[in-house]
């Protein structure tokens, strides 16, 4: 009995041990690695592998926002509108009503990962905003910028404080909020009403071609100051919310002030020393310098985050201290912006839309506050900026335009609202009210500005300010009859030579374009032989200079040189760096190698030259050229046909693109638009091996085996492209012109006759009587 009992005891112990081991083994079973091949659901959130659900969320958000942006871009709306509307449609307002959609695609457990990536993108975006803000605008226009900026902040801030009383008492007890004093709440609402979206504003000004106008300069200068002051006030508001007592808030504020001084007077000089030491300002930032710049932004964000202020303020300040010299800020932006704008920002603003629930706007009192918030936000900004601009001497329509532009909220407003939602200052209902306000004010900015300040009004206002026209009638000042003026202008246009020439400068056409333009310089004025000052003691450099200007020393009658103005067009894209180039256009004009090559070449060939760089959307290229020609009084516009067949200069020139360059519709549409809008004679220059440049396909040199003790490459050194080409011995050109009459043929005839004044140019004219007439330098 005892032995059987012992056996039963041992058996029970062994059985329990095996069962426990089996259970433990079942608990630690490795999850299936085959994924969907083993029946796993990829949309199921796994805390240990959150990347799958994140990819699904990011893919849906990016595709959805891109699809929405296409129709909205036709209305000239910024992308942030599509991103927020996309988030609203994906959120509880629309698609959240589909059973299981939110729980599957945007489960609550997976939202922290999406929030983390979105906030990282927000921090980098605020760093880019700091890079984009150029305080030189504020310094150079500080008087009017200060008045417009203060007025456009003070009035909406005061009205926002007034409406904050009703919002506070109506919605302070809603779930998702913390108990805060009315003063802090009022400060936040005032900031939300007073802020202006500087990045979106800069984009709108550029698209409407207002950036270099008085209106654009004033708005941009005021927007810079508005942006900086708004972020400071918001940082103060967040510090007050996060601080337990008023004394702690004061310490936070003083720490922020000390940190700003530390950045400006210690970090920035040290950073500039490194940049100069590594020649990053001249040669552009290397990968190490970009890493150092991002580390400064991350460290700055970390510091402001740990002292109780949102990390984005540190990133913004890090961007502000980066220099703009040598285009450094633009080059850093180019290296960071694509990932931020295409991936991170859509996630952040779509997340704003996911937190917006239009279903909460379910009562008359709520809709009353929606209308009230929109009215306060718009009228406060509009009338404040309008009155300040009027005090500075602008006409009423310019003032109204400035007011409508300053009322733009955009993505900066949404960032402010998200901070308020995260800090639990705003409930979901009040957050939704303010999101609707931001969408309405941003959406209305572009059409309202286009209506108040159309291009025809801008031209009329510019002519009136120059004293050229009467404002009431719009007619030119003077006593001459209009018909007589038109007749004289027409006859002058028909008979005169080309004195002012506008040239569209393209990188792919520069060799042949310069060769053609040089023919218009004619025969340069010849001067008498000079003697070196050291060989003639009786002469000095100053005397020699005076003698060179003596008419007796010159051979030939002095002629008025042709004024050639070159225009280099850079495409304005959706990138922030592209918009930043607009503000740096003066530096680009001064140092652009294409424009400077044109200047130097023209002066060497008896031309009076000038040039400029303009950054505009590709759709506005033709309009910009024709407008510049009209403003400068040009007699002739020279448009080279693209060697690649496209408007972009980034394409690679190869034999196929050169062969089919005339078959492309994009460049043909550009030329057609230029011909339709031009107010002077326009010529299209199509290169057919002009000046000796070959555009024909060459047979590729075959690689063949050779024996050499020097280099393997010696077997391919006989490539024709590597052989030196002798100087051009015969510089002559012959022009054949069939003449059938009409304005186009007469314009072509005038051009040919002017070209034939060059000693290297001869021409054959074939008239309607089929008898050729030859002309050249000796016989015309």
C-alpha cells in the first residue's frame, strides 16, 4: 500500500511537471513569421510590431490628401486645406460612420505611434519655418511692418478676449479639458485669433505675383513680426498651463528669455565660426554640417520641452539663428523639406482632422459661436491691417488687399489649435469650431485677394503713381489725340530698328543663343592704337583714358548700342526652398552664372546688357516675359526653343530629345501663349547647328582592345568628342528670306536688314516677283 501510494505520488508530480512545462511552452510560443501566408491579419495592431499598421495609416492619408489636393490646387488653395479636409473625411465626421473603419485603420492603441511621428514632423517643420523667416525683411521695413503687424494683432486679440468669455462659460466643463483660469484661456483664444500663417502667406503672395509689389513687401514684413510675436505669446500660454503656480510660470518665462539670449550670442557665433571654417557658406552644407544643424534643432527642442514649453518652440528658434548668407538656409531646407512635406506634415494635419468631429456642431448656440469665431477672426485682422496700411499712405484698395492677406490662418493656426487640444485647453467641440474657422479664413484669402487686387488694377495703379495716366479716365497725360498717338506709334513700330531686346535665357540654349545675339551688336566702334604708358613717358593712364574718348581718335561714327535684357526664369515649385528663393532673388540676379555670362558676352560684342532672375510658376513663364518686355519698352522678344522640348532646364539633353524637340506640346503651348500676349515683335529661335554646334547624332565609339603600358583608357581616347576643334575660320552667315508681305514678313525683313549690317552677315531676299535681292555689309 505504501509503495503504491508512493508510485501514485510520483506519477502525479511528474504529470504536473509535464503539464506545467507544456503550458509554459505554449505561452512562450514564437509568433508566426509567415504573416498573411499563415493567416495573420495585417490590420491588427501588434504593439511589438507597430510598423505594419503605421504603413497602412500613412499610405491611406497620403493618397487621400493627394487626391483632394488636385482639384483644390485648381482653385489656388494651399495643400494644408486638402490635408485637413482629408483628415476630417477620414475621421469620425464622415468615414467614422462606416462600421469598423476607425477601429480597424485608426485604433486607439495605435494612435500614439502616429502621434509620435507626426510630432517629429511638426518639430522639423517649425525648424524649416524658422529657416524661412528672414528677419532682414523686418529690419528694412520696420516702420510700416510694426504698425501693420501690431494693428493686425491688437484688434483681433482684443476681440478674441471678448468672445473668450462666452466660450469659457459655455464649454469649460466639457470632457477632455482641465480646469484653468479664465486669464490663461483668454490669452490662448486671443493668440489663436491674432496669429497669421506666414508660410502659407508667402506661398499665396508668390502664386499671385505680389511678393515684390509694395503690398507683398508690407504683408511679408508684417507677417514675419506677427509670426515671431505669436509664437512667443503661445509659448507663454503653454508655460502658464503647464506651470503649477504663477511663480513657476515666471521662472519658465525668464528661462526662455535667457535661452534665447544664449542662442543668439553664444550658439549662433560658434555655429557661424564652424560654417566659415568649413566653407559651408560658400560651398554649401556637407552631410556633417547638415547633421550638426539638425542636432542643434533637436537639442533646442529638448531644452524647451524639458522646461515646460512645447519642443516646437526650440526648433523654431534654432531655425531663426541659421544664417541666410550664401543661401545656406535655402540649401539646408532643400535637404530636409521633401520628407517633411510629403510624409510627416500630412500625418500631422490629417491627425488634426481625425480629432475634428463635425457632428459635435449640433445646436444653434454652437453654430452661433462658429459664425462668431469666424467673424471675429476675419474682421479683426482685416480692419486692423487695413486701417494701419491706410495711415501709412496706401490707397484703399491696397489696404483692403493687405487686410485680406493678413487674415490668412493656414497651418500655423492648426498647430496652435493642436497645442491647445493636447494641453486640454480646448475640448473637442471648441477645437472643431476653430478648425472650421481656420479652413474658412484660409480658403477665402486667395479669391478675395484676386478680386480686390487684380493684375489690371496693379498696372493702372503703377502707371498712376509714375504720373503717366489720369486716374479717373485712365488715359495718358497730355494733349495729343489718341488716334494720332496710335498712328504715330504704329508707324514708329513699322519703321524703326531693334533698339531694346528681351532675351529668354535658358541653360540648354546658351551657346547658340549667345552666338546669335552677338550678330545684333553690329560692327564694334574701332579705336586708335594705344601705347603702353611705360613706353611713352609723356602719357599717363589718365591722359590715355581721356584720349580714348576723344572723337578724333576714333574711327567711324559712334552708334547707339542695342539694349539687351536677359531674363532667367526659375520654376516656383511647392517646396519651401523654392519660395525662399523668391525672397533671395536679388542675390540670385547678382550672382547667377547664366545671367553673368550673358552680361559679359554682350558687353564684349557691342551690346548694352542687363539681366535678372525671376522665380515664378511654370504656367506664368510666358506672362512674365511679355510683361517684362512691356514694362521695359522692348522692341523685340527672342525666345529660344528648348533643346529638350520641355520648359524645365533639369532634363538631360540626348539625341532623342533633340530630334523630337519640336513635337513636345508643353513648350509649344508656352510659345503660343507668349505670341498671344506679346505687345511687340516676337521671334522664335530654333537651333539647327547654328554657330557650329552639332545637334546630329554621332555614332558611339566602339570599345576595342589595345595594348598599352599606360592605361586601359588609351584605347578609347580617339573619341571625336575628346579631340580639340580648330577655331572658326569663316565667321560668315547667310540668311535666306522669302518675302510675301504682311506684318510678320515686314518685321522679319527689318530684322534681316539689321543683321546684314554686321560685316559677317549676308542675306538673300526673295520677293513676290521671284527675283532675289542680295544684301550685305557693302550692299544693302
